C-alpha cells in the first residue's frame, strides 16, 4: 500500500488496473468473487 492508504488491483486477463482505498479492499474483493460486482464497475 502507498502512504495515501490506497492499493492497486489488477484484473488478471486484461491486466487493467484500478486504485481503491485499502479499507474497501476486503469488501470489494468479496463482492467480485461472489459475482455481485464486476471489475469494470470499480
């Protein structure tokens, strides 16, 4: 994580990257895994 509290996540197949606050990471990854959120919606 950077000093600003953000993380970069990368979509495996397209290698597209998005930044999000580190405190949103667990909920976001869980939603993606469950199929409730698409990477493109970030």
